[in-house]
């Protein structure tokens, strides 16, 4: 990739920017703003100023944001109505019988995004065999009047079995779009897949966040145009970018777009090793409010269709990410039993951690890192924000008193250990709990706080290798420059493999391929991947396998058996059933060619740091001045504007030719 292109990722605390100017990478980090587009443009302007160019010199703009996920987490989305088949208005609330706390008699399900009074029924009937009762358009118009009178800001439609026969749902959508001036999301357009609850939930989520996404993209596009910046391309949860108009019409695609960009960036920027170790990575992204972990196997980013946000299912394809509420701004507190806890509440960017000096008084993980010496009082986060060391000590001292600990340093060590334990559990959930040995993977660390914790976490898991990409503090923004364009489509077709009609299956795949190629910007350059969701007879969940250009039941069954053994450790003699046909179209973008040229003295000085076995007078280095092939022994602190790397005793770190740092257990 050449030219002048920019990627901007909005996080809970900071907005990250990567600007590529003819091979030179310029990064910036600015505080996130309530109106996210303001922070985005401020970040672009800062990066451009640092690079010595004008914003109107930018040739391409890719973007990831948190608008949709914030709306779901805070339940601040649009006032939404749901239209469904008569007798099924409570599907959204009933959900599934499974629940995380099986024996908790007081366990509560999440509050439905659409209350019962705004769920409307229409007297139609569709089965898997076809339309049994057509919709009454007059009845639909009466429903439209009720929706209008109630002041709904968005409408979701999910009729029974519309995934296979959408005629009734299509007509309901047409009438509502004629009668109402609010966005209408229809399930056959959002997710043409069986399972009524999940399809309804996904469609409701799309409607719920769609007005906010539409407003945000509109404001950002206007601000960008005023500055001479091109219209943004948007990162989807599936790890691919698409045009702004697509996500304005299908907003659910933006869920978890920022974390997805981070995984893509980790995969792209960590591929400089001389062996196949970089094909097996656990990604670890620790930002201001949360930490995200994911798995890269055989060099491929792992995707799933079983995602959720706040326990609300989202079945569209997305990067398989496990999230925990532990970030640099996560607040430390003591529970009723006297145990030290971290998060999920965060100090955010306003007022932020106590050490920011913006009025925050509660102790956070960032305050603990400052007290432990991992970041110094002279450190300027994002190249701008100076830190108040005394405020951090005061906040940790108050926590120590409440927890019965011996002072601020002891409290800081406790906060660091608990935060690491939370993130260690998340890594185990994507490795050990899925049949993978974390010791056979490297840990790639990024985010503003990730490199401060990564080596200690790897040590806890007996992982022997940590990779810290050059743009680690803004890697999600870098991932936006490396992400391919992707479009997905799915269609349910339930048959035993022994009974499938090959003409039907080939026809479905042909239709899906035509759909995704029509939605992608350069169909002549696109590669198309066909996959199938398969399961053994009697199973409730599926595994997705590649089926190639021509569907073969025998080959599909063999690939499914192999995938099942990898996932669960065994195969079965039961018949294999086809459930869903999937197609993904991809237009590849070249990984940015970034130059690394170090100069000057890397040593900045020393400061006292506290590790598990005591205090050390630790050398502090400037990352951008470390020479290729240079090795630094731990303990060490390596600083850059966007993040800080902490190397504990017994670990070393070496510098690759491209500036990537690789930390490994040192020689005895």
C-alpha cells in the first residue's frame, strides 16, 4: 500500500490514528469525545500536522467506532418497535432455556431492547413448506399507525420462517416503509438464517442501533468532506471493511468493529517471523475500558457467528473475540467479602484515572501501573497527557486502607495481579477451553495498556513468546489500513447430506455469490469462499467448513468430521446434516509497507519499578531508537508515545528488522 491513507479507531478512552505517508508511519492518540466524530477529526488533524501534510492530502480513510456497541452496553439506542407473527411476540423475551448460571434461581435475563407494549403481531402464517396465509395489508397499516402514535424511532420485522420464504415479510416491510419515516430492518435482509430467537434478536439489534449509526456516519462524512478527507470506509465485525452506505443500511455489521480491526492489525503486523510461529497467535488488546483476546491459527483470523453483546445474540459473522471488563481505566474496588475486584466500571476519558488530573479520584489499573513504576510521572500518554503521580498514590492508599493492605504500593501490586488474572482467564477461554494449548502459541500484545501486562500474563500461562508490533498502542487503527474488503451472505438449507439436492445447493450458492459480488466494490478482483454449516443428527450447534467451488456431500462430511475432532476431540457415526450455506467475497488489500529506521541513543534513564520479587532500578528505553537486531535484557521499560512495554526480570526482548519487539524467556 502506498500513498497517503489514514485509519482511525475510536475507543472508550482514546481515539487512535495511524497515517501512512509514502511508507512512513505516523501515529497519534487523542482523548475520545462524546461526539465521536469530533475526536476523529482532531486525531486526523494531529497526525497530519505531525506528518507535515494537510488533511486534504489524504487519499483514503478507514474507520472503526464504538457507536453501536456503546448503544447496546448503555441501552441508549433508538426507541424500537418489533413486528412479528401472531402468537410470537414474546420470542424476544423468552429466548433460550440455557443460561450462564444454571442453578441460580434469581438469575435475570437481559432486559429486551423492545418492551412488550411495542411488539406488534400480524396474522400471517409461513411454514418451512411455503406461505399458508398471506398478510393483510390493511392490518399492517393499522400496525403502522400504532407504531407512529407510539413515537418509535426504528422498526424491526421478524416473521416466522421468513428466512426460507420471505414473501410475507417483504410485503410487511414495503408497507411499513411506505407509511413510516423511520428505518425498517427486515430479518430476511439482515439474517436469512433459521432459529427464530437469534434471527429476531439480530434484527432488533440492527434496528436499535441503526439511527445512531446513520447519524454518526452522516456527521463524520460531513466533517470529513469539510476538511477535504474522503468518505470513510467502515470496519465490520467480520474483520473486513465496507462502504459507509452499506453500514448505514445494515448497522449490526459495525458491532465490535474496533476489536476486529485490532485482530486484523495483529495478524498483519506480526507476520515478520522467520518460522511458522507467527501463524499461531493469541491476540491481546488492552485498552482503556476492556481487554479483548482472540485466536489466529494457520495465519487466519478466527471468525464465528455465535457472538453476543450484553447477552444479546448477534448471528452475523464476526471476529471471534472474548472480552473482559479490565482496561487501563477499570476501577479497582473491594467487594462485600473484602476481596479486591477490577471493573467492569471504568473511569473512561472523563474524568479518567486519578493520575490524569482531570478530577478522577477512584483507583484504576493505570494508577497502579504508575505507582509500580511501569509508567513514570514524566511519561506523556499519547505524547500529550502528563501524569499526576501523587494523585495515583492517594487513590491507591485509600484502596489499601479499605482492603486492609500495607500502603499504596501493596494495593497497586494487588490491582496488577487481579487485572492479570482476569485477562489470563480470558486467554484460557479461547485456548484451553477450546482444545488448544496456549504454550504452543505466541501472545501478540497491543492497545495502550496491553504491552505493560502481556509478558507477566504470558509467564503465568507458561507461554514463551510475546510479540509487540511497532504500532502496538494504536494497532486497531493500523489494522484498518491492512483490512481487506469483505461481504458475507447466508441462506438456510436444512437436509441430511445423504438427501441434499445438488442442484438446489448449487443454485443457493450461485445466488449468494451473485449477492456478495453485487455488494463489493471490485467484483472482478474478488475471491469467493463457499462454506457450509454442518452438524451431526441431533446436535444443536454447527461447525463451518470450506466446501470449495463444487459442493460434494462426501467431501463436506469428511471435512466436518475433521473439524469436529479438532473442536471436541472425537468423531461420531451419526448422519451429517447441512444447515446453512455461506459465501464470503473478499477484495484483498496489500499490507502497508512501513519503513523502520532507528537513530539516536535509546537509553532515557532509569527509575524504580516493583515486580513480584521486589524493587529494581530499571533502565528505561525509547522504543523508536532501538536498533534492529538489538537485544535488551529484563527488567526493562520501553516507552513510546502510545504505549509502554514492561519486560520483567528473567525475560529478554529483541528487535526485528521492521521494529517489532519479540520478548522471550531469557537464558538461565
